């Protein structure tokens, strides 16, 4: 199909497709002459994936490019890819941040984590800071409850990683990490509405 047909099929404007091509997010089509190229189903799927990463996933162009690069690159282990996927949705840790409280929380939970996972720890530290700055005190046992719920989610996700090939595992881990996070937040809000309805009524 020509680029105009690709745009019609995917709902992505021609100008946007050309931008993605320039940015290296979409592979070049098969050249039919000096000014035209032919595109196939793989381009349709790539554009839909990019849209999902940018919209549902909330990634920047640069972060989406990084995710796509890791989807296509060979990997030796799933653990390596999990770190990459988490980095794409986790802000970088500020220079010199004190992670002592975050580490204490993780140690108290008995979780085994990557000792170099400072970005995720920094996000936890920032969340603790925000609660304290606002004077918001979690109810007793709430943090442990949150952690238990997240551990259940995490275990289900890790159990779901395909074991038949590293390539399939990479696809599952990267897209699952980036695209499921907004789903979890949406479900939390809806669950809150349900719990409120059951406790306080309509």
C-alpha cells in the first residue's frame, strides 16, 4: 500500500507517518521509485504500537524509540529487559538523593531487588516525601496492604512471562510494563468508586 493508504488504514496522518519515518520509529517501506514506497502489514502494526506507546503508555518520542529498539534487539535474559522497560516509565533519580527511607521500606517488606535500581527507589522516596510534605498520614497497615496488593500483581505478571523464547518474553515484558501501568491506575480509580458505593451508598 502507498503511504496515503497506510494513513487511511491506521488513522495516522501522512505528515505524522513521515515524521515517525524521519525519527526512525517506523522502518522504511519498499522503494518503488525515487519518491514512493510500498508499505505492508508490518507498518500497520508498528504504527498502532507507536500510537499505544505514545498515548496509553504516555511515552515521549525518545522513550518510545528506546522501547522499540529494545523490542528489536537480541537479549540474553528477561531480567535485563525488565530493567530497560521499567526505566522507560520511571523518572531518573535526582543527583545525590537520599534513598534511606525507600530502602528501609523495601528491606522491611523483605523484597529482593536490583541494588542498582535507584530510579524506582527514588520514585518511592519522592512519594514518601510528598505524603510527608502534605501532612498526609497513611492509616496503620496501609503501606503493607498496598505492598501486598502490588506483590500479587507483580507475581501474576512475572508468572505470565512466556518461557518458550526470549523474544516472546521481551515483547511481553516491555509492552506489559509500559502499557499495563495506565490500566492498573484506571482500575484503582474504578475500584475506589465501587468501594465508596458499597461503604457510603450512591
